[in-house]
């Protein structure tokens, strides 16, 4: 694993600068990892879902290893162009559950806000990689409509901030949204789904932590790590700041062929998460988005893996194995 000296220097310049310095060229990333692009089954730069990898995440990859589990999550490969039956643009029925622009109301008691189309990293297995964000995200102009929808539905007790990644919003934009949500009396919790604490931990600034800790609503942050190697010391430091301010930390992972599809990495991930005071929450079966079939693990294999995990870990370290089926009222436990 690469040392972190260069990333620590970058950390001092702020998370926005780190984001601007993310790898967007396959050749540059391969050069950084001492890999020859000609030896890899990669797509060329410039396609519809381009490469994007923060340098601090690349620093967690093993130099010279074309099969590194973190690299496999972000490297565009030719298999993404295969047409596979059942793999579609909207695999979990998001579009049919849109109640207002930027508002997905799929499950009882909670709504999801598509706060932004942007992410700090482009995960190749992303279930929203084909989502029409231009018409369906929470712009400043559409925010009041979304808030009115939530205020008028008193059965909604939880709002989930998603995207894209909600932590790519500026502090001022987040503060405006939090202030408005905190005025809705029937809301009990604000849940934030974010990969940034893992892939861009510098985003967890003291000002952000203060904002979250000062919210009168309970804050739950659901992180997304798929492999223990993603959990660097900087990730640990950032999560420690969140925990010190009583923010509940959960993790959800996706079961990915060639990344974490055996018991050892899954158990190691759960153990490492717990050392950072993060509870394993969900292990998702892959959502069947077009271009992601090469990551799929069949249900039988997934169940066998889950049984192995249960035989090796205490119950509180075993994530629930689930899949999301379009139109269902909740995630299905396998």
C-alpha cells in the first residue's frame, strides 16, 4: 500500500482542492500505480461515465497490482459495454417513485432527496450511473417545493440526503437545507448517505462537524466502504471527529465480484469498521444497472458467503444481506 505523505500535504489545502486534483485520466492513474494501460482491458477516456478518483483513495491501492480491489471499483473496463438482459437504466425504480423534482418517496415514513448529481469518485457499479439528474435533482430553485412536500406529509419522520453525494454541497448550502428541515416538526431524523468520509476524508471539516452536531434533529451518517483497505488513517481520524460529536455512523457495502466476494475481506471489513466505531449495516446485492453485470454475484453464492460471515463474527458485526426490488415497500432480506 502506498504511503500517505503526499496526500497529507494535499490535506492541508482543503477538500475542494483535493477534489480538483482527482484523477480523471486513466493513463495518469495507471502511471501513478506503476501499471501499463496496454495490459488492462480498459475503456478509453472521454466516455459517458468517465474516471474520477481522488488521490487519497488511489493512495490506498497497491502499486503494480492490476487486480487491486479498490482499483477494480473505479477502473472503466470493456465489460461495461456489454448488453446484459435484466441490467437496465433504472434498476431500483427510482423514477417511478419521484414525488417532486429531487424527491423520491419510495418507502413509508421517509423520503430521499437527490441533492446533487456530483460525486467525489465514480464507482463503476453505481446504480444511478444512468440516472437523469438534469431533471431530477434538488436545485436551489426547486428546494422550496421539496420542503413543502415534506411539510405537508406528516407521516414522514426521516429525510435521507443522497445524490450524487450530499457532502459535495458547500457548507452554506447544507446549512440552508438543514435549517429548513429543522423547522419541520414531524421530522425526527436526518440521514446522510455519503462516500466522502471514505474517499475524501478531508471533507469532514470542523465547520461541517459543528453544523451536524448543532442540529436539533438526530443525525445518522451512512458511509459506503466495500473493502478494509479503503479505511485509511485519515478516514479513521475523520470518523473519530464525527463520533466525538455523537453522530451515528453506519456502513453499507455492495457485494462485488473480484472486490469482496469471499468471506475473508468481508470479515476484515466488519472488524475494521468496528475499530472506527462504525457498525456494519447493509451488504447489498448489486443493483442491476446497465454496464455493471461483470460485478454481479448470484444469490446462492451471496447467501453462502453470508452464512460464512455469521459463523465467524458476532451478530452485531454481520451486515444484513439485502437486495432492492423495484416496487417493493422495503429492501428484501435474502
